[in-house]
C-alpha cells in the first residue's frame, strides 16, 4: 500500500522518453542553450507559440529549425520582409480556367511547425494576419473558414538591436505568444566547442544529422496529458495574485491579461510534466513567470528612462508575493 501511495496519476513515461530523444538529437549540433531548449520543450507540450529574441548569430533560427526536425511534422519557414503581404502568408484565391471557378491556394501558414524569421520586419497588416491562426488555429478568408491541422505551433524570431526597417509588434500579437525566450551569448568554453563541432561537420548541412523521433500523434497525446496535471487551489490563487500584481504595480504601465494567467498555469503544468510530476509546485510557477510575462507588460516611462527592464521588475514584484506552502 505504501508503494502505491506515490504512484503518478498521469502516465508520463512516454513524455520522458520523448524528451530524452529530442535532447539527444539536438545535442548532435547545439552546444549549451540547455535553459532555452527546456523552455522551448515546455512551450511545445503546453501547445504555446514562442517568440525567440537575440542578437544575430546566436542560433535562434537554427535551434527552431532543428527542434522542428526532431518532430515528424510539416515545417514551413517564412521570412518576414517590409513588402510581405497577408496573402503571401495565408494564401490566395486563383481563378481556375478549367473549372470556371476560383480555387484557394494555401499559403505557408498551412503547416504544423511554422518558423517566422524576423517577425518585426513586416508591417502591422501582415502581422495581423497571424492573429486568428495563432489564437483559434483557423483562418477566415473569402467568406470561408479553414481549420488548421494539429499540431500547430509558431516560432518567431526577432533582433532586439536593429530598429531600422522594423515594426513594433502590437500588444495583441505579443499576447498570443506563450513565451518570449531571450538568447544569451555562449561562454568561452561553449564557443570553443561550437568551433570544434562546426569544424568536424565540415560542409554537412546540420538538419541532415538530425533524425525525426516524435510522430505528430504522440505530440498531440503529450499535449493532452498536460491538461491532466493537477494544480491545487492555493496555487491557482498564487497565479491570480501574480497576474493581478502586474496591473497594480506602480512601475508597470500596462499589466498582463487573463490570457497570461491561463498560459502561466499551462506552462507550470508542462514544467511539472517535464520534471516527471503529475502536480504543480510553486517553483513550477515561479520558473515560468519571466518568460510568460516579459513581453506582456509595459514599464512606465520613468522606469524605462532609469534603464530598468521587465525581467528586473517582474522579479522584484515576485519577491513581494507570499509563496504558498
């Protein structure tokens, strides 16, 4: 009886095996970035979109491509540019002479994993084309509704340094991303290993060394298991306190939305599952606060002039909220 007391109520063995396979495949190319990889896996099994931010050359696009390659799913890459139109993403109706009727030619958004490179390079009308597909997993065009196949995940990259020729993402767009993951420079040891890895690869294309190890049906099953992870009432209250705290904090001009509280809960559940637990702990919530909230809040002009960033303000705010026991 005592042995059964601590048995998991949700079978997470398949998830653990899948994560090990993915990390093994990524380890063939990627050096370091363990935290980033964990956050991306959290977002994937939480069925959330990811905004990847970092200076050029820190492997944002490469990691998104390789992560997609580990799943046996359709993959599309869309390079956002200032002249890109919504129809270039969603598709367009073309007149078929043989049938004397219009046919809808699907755009690259009709895929499972979509990598949008430099999302802030396209104007607002093009970015707005993503609103419906990211939130409702469908698009409405020419009076018809097209449901997207599961799974559907968007990875988008942006460069925080270059501002010329870029367009700030609207708040409605940012709020649709589960995480904003920030890439840091590698350490000197990691840099040396990167050089050695690339030297050994020679002219080989990185994707060719990565095997697809997860079928789409398995991913959908893993995403459904996340919903079964248990979260106590006091932890739901903790999440509500955190989100409400962003709305009353004197250093924050715009606080987080109710969508943020839902996504923080889902991220915490996914973190628990990745740690082979069928229940959420306060640490699961705390670990996800910054990546869930950093792109959803706007600091007051005074705090921005002082040089403070959202990560600092979120962490300071968290210090003032009592952790459930």
